C-alpha cells in the first residue's frame, strides 16, 4: 500500500492536471461557439448555391462543363481533413477508420491537418500535398486549395476527388463522412446534403424549377456562361463548408473530452482523499494504541 506522502503527491498531481484540463475545456468552449456559429451561418448560402446550380444544369446540355463530366477509372484524389492537435476524443480515429474502409488502392492523398498527415505517413500512403488552414477558417485559404484540386482534376489524372471530413451534428455528436467533390454529380444536385441539414430527408428540385426554394431564374448573358463561373464557385464553397464542419466538430469534441477528463480527475481526487483519510486515521489509531499500551506497561 502507498504511503500517506505518496498519496498526497498523487492528489497534488491530479489537481494540477484537473486545472489544465479545465482551462483547455474553457478555451475549447469559446472556440466551439465561434466555429459552430460560422458553420451554421454558411449553410443557407451553400443550399442556395446548390439550387442555383440545379437551375443552370436544367438549362444547359449535359456535359457542358468539364467539372460535371463523369469519368471512368478508379484513380482518385482523397482530401483528408483532420485536426492539427489532439485531445479531442475519438474524432481523428473515427475519421481514419472510415477512410480505411472506403479508400481504394489507387488513391492519392491531400491532407489538411497534422494528425491526418502523420497517420497516413505511418500507413505508408502516397501523400500528394499538405495544406495548413488557420483558425478560424478563411474562404480565401480554402479557395487556393479548391483551385489546386480543380486543376489536378482537369488535367485528367483522376477519375474523381473525394473529401474525408467530420460532419458536425451537435455538440455531442460528430460523424465521419466521405463525400464526392468532383465531378459535381447530377444525382447530388438538388438534394439537401447531410452536412447541410443532418437528419433531414433529401429534397429534390424538380426539372421545371418548381421544387423547394425560389424558381424562375433568368441568367445573363446566358446559362452556359453563368455555369462556367458558378461551378468552380460551388466546388470551392463545398470544400469550405466541409472545413467549417470539421473545425466545429473538432472544438466540440475537444470541449467534451476535456470536460470528461476534468470530471474524472475530480472523482479520482475524491477517491484518493478518502484513501488518504482512512490511512491517516489508521495511523493515528495505531499510535494511540501504542501509547495506551506503553502507559499500561508502566503501571
């Protein structure tokens, strides 16, 4: 059994750890609120952009834009959005587990986040590029990544581009997902993405434009010209939305993990204090018995 001094040292150590985790919890809670607000505020624009692209698609010929053309082959570019720091529960582990299930032998990887880069390097996967995104997420930085990915796709080296990210549902729930970014598939247009409205059924926009949202768009100078501008914007914003969802998930998971660690530390301190008090009481009782025995021996 540990001595009273060892128990006191351990209690002090756990208290110091609890102070650190409590501070990290408060910092994560502050960042979480900002990240959640940013992710939720951008969802309506992403939904509207999707609807506009549906109307453009209906007024142009199929395959009128190279980013809409389906390609044959299994060579793909996978963008992995992970965190730069740890202490966020099983967030990165769940993402990598989902990635392992769905990636193909012909996959090449672009990483955003240090944890994903380190994990894929250990798995000896082919890393094509690595990007660092500051917090909070900036659309200007995301646009540079989107431009790079679009350029690689248009070169014809890849049949598709997919993104592995963590979808923010609520503070307690985050879901690892892999979504196709390129080509922009006709089946996905007009549907409410899971990461735009988790738990809602997909809502399809009808061919005559009288589905959900505003109808009767007039495009100037013509639909084909507008489509040329809107499709890259749609790709860039979709990637931006995925980054926002991942960042909101990261701070939410870290806040919950640090709160759990702080609560566990408090419980451990309570248990150690009880053990220390019992041991101290036993030592006092033992000393009293020795004194009493000595006094009787002197009588």
